[in-house]
C-alpha cells in the first residue's frame, strides 16, 4: 500500500475542489486532489457548461424565428441536426476539461483518480475506480518537478501493478468538495430515455416532441426553455405557487409571462400524483392549484426538483463529522468554512444555505479556504452579493434581497420597477422584461437588483458591485450609462430613485 503525504488533500474535483487546489498550490502548498470521475465535476460535464452550450443553440433557433416573424427575414429552421449539435457541445466540454487538467498540472497539483473516504481527521483512503488506472499523472510526484524527482517510490499511473488502494495523509487540512446529485421523486426510475434527471437530460437520445418538466426552479426553467425552442410541447410544473420561487415575485411574474408567450404550459401550485411508463413516453397525473386532477402525456419526463449533497461513502463518522437533517456538512466557522473538526473544511454543494449551491460561489469558497490554509487574511464570502442567473428565454438575473424578503428582515424599503420596453434597445429586442431595484427608504443603500429579459446574465455584474459595495441610488445615478443599451434601463431606475428621473418620473 502506497502512502502519500501532502499539505492539503481535496476530495472532489468540481468547481469548489479544483479552485481550492489551484489557489492553494499557487500559494506554495503541496496539494493532492482526489476525483473519482473527471475533474470539472457536474458543472463542466453534465450541468453548467453543456446546458449553456445547448441554450446558445436554442437562442440561435429563436433568432431565426424572430427574424422571420418580426423583421421580414425569410428564413426557416428546416431541421436540427442533433448529432452535429451534440458534437459541438461535447467539443466545448472537452476543451474546457483539457484546460482544467492543464491548469492543475501547471500548478503542480497531484490528481489521484479514485473514490475517497476519510479514515481519520487527516487521513484519506482512496480506492481505484473500476476501469481506471487509479491516477492522472504520477502519485507522489509534483508535475512541476524535474524529471525523475519523487516524494516517494510510488509506481507510475500506467503501471498495471500499481496498488488499488492508497492512503493519503494531510499535514494541514482536508477539504471536502464532493458536490451534489439530482433529487428524485417516487415513481418510475430514471432510465435515460423516458425519465431523465438534470444530469442526463442533455444526453438522452434525440429531441422529444413533448416534455413534462417537474420543478420550476432555475434548472427546470432552463430545460423547459431549451426544449420549447427546439419545437417540443412543454409542460412546466412547480409545486410552489410560482416558478423560480426563491426569486422576487416580480421576477416570477415576468418570467412566467415570457414563457407562456413562447407557448410553455406553466402550471404553478401543481403536484405530481403518480406517473406510469408508456412504450414511448410517460403518463402523469397532476393535481393543479385548484385541486383538479389532470393527466399529461409526454415523450419525456424531466425531473428537476433540486439537488442533494453527496456524502455517501465519504466516511464522515471516521473523522467525527455528521451532517444535518438535510444531508449538508455545516461549518462551525463560516469565516473559514471549517467544520467542527479542526482542519477539515468544506466547499461547494455540501454547504447548506446561505451558500447558494452555484458554481461561481464554489469558486469563491475555494479561494477562501485555500488562502485561509496558507495563512493569508481573506474576507468571508458575501453570499448576499452572489448573483443568481436563469439562462432561459427570457433570462433572469438577480443579486441581493427581493422586496418581500427585505421587508421580512425589517427594512423600510423604496422600490422602483421599469419595463425594458421603456428604453429603445428593449423595444428592439422585443422580449419584454424589467429592471427592479429594492433600496432602503430615504436614499439608503441598495438591497437588491432584479432583472428579466434578453442578455441580463451579462448585465448583472454592475448590480453585483452596487449591492456588494453598499452603494446608494445617488452613487449609481452619477454614472452615465451608454445609449441605446439594455443596461440604460438600470441607470434610469437609479436616476429615478435618486430624484433625478429623466424618462421615468
């Protein structure tokens, strides 16, 4: 059995794990990263990147429809070459994957392929995943070391006599970053064809003619939007009284309006009673908001009811750790993301709220933990200033508090909302949408900014700074926004809040 010692062991190579590893290595720490699948995790291989690639293709299809219906461009979509679309998506994923691997190698991070479990507070046992060689690179060798340099006499990864079990020892810390998996519901199990989860929806064969999407959060809305753009009949079901229920109520209202305009059958306040498999699809019974029972048949049932942290087999008990009732690993110190066991830190989807379970939040958490372990001062993650985006059509983007949440927290608020169609560029795009700002009354700091419409995912960065820096409407109003742009609407809303309204009184 091979024993490797390093400063830091990171378990999980997704966004939280590899960002921790890269930053820690850049700060001079010796890092081992254990990943049982591919570095990059769900975000790169099954979630954020492939889904946004497909949504871009959907946007192109929508653009052709708009060109014909609004602008007199005689163009049609004859068909979608699914294999070609998939090949482009997979090429984007593959190039990003190679990029992550190259960054890790350049940083000198030792990547060990296998399934890890804690055997103590500083010890980890890694077992090879069947069908793999057990490691990427050479265990015990810094990839930035001179040829032949070794920390121990570990065999090369391609050596078939390599041990199938390794014991790793961390001198400073172990970082847990094992991510999450899709939650499922009672009923037919996912089969990758008729019933799919958000992890395998993009990899199901072909494009279905009809889809029933369970879950009206960001993931469910994105998949509903994609399939509608590709011509499918889409039913979107959300148990709460509105879709994207964690967002401001006006965001939900505008998004619902936009999806319905595109032909998505949005059913909020509805629940799945049961579902049965058909030869080429599913039949589901739903109870709607009025208590009526309706039957929906679709070629595909897409379950997007949230994600659950992955801790099975991680050996938390061996290190003296437990999870909360929801399965999260709760930090004892949020300023360091350190658990109740000193020297064990946690990042990414294993964290409970206020961590939002978003890839970009995981990056920030990884930076915080790495800098903490290196002895650098690092500010805690400001979760209130982490942007939230839904990449549907229309898109939504928000940062900070919604109106109702701000009032519940005791703020006396001033709110201003402006439709994007009130500015020229919004009329050009013709997709509707809005800008909503929630601020403290009397010209106080901005508490939240909420956007719905085209390209708002690219517009939210300004508002992130506004909320993160505790700016007041007058601070924003003194800056000039380009005309004509969609972001001009953001500037107009703040001008009005600052008492300097131009086009909005």
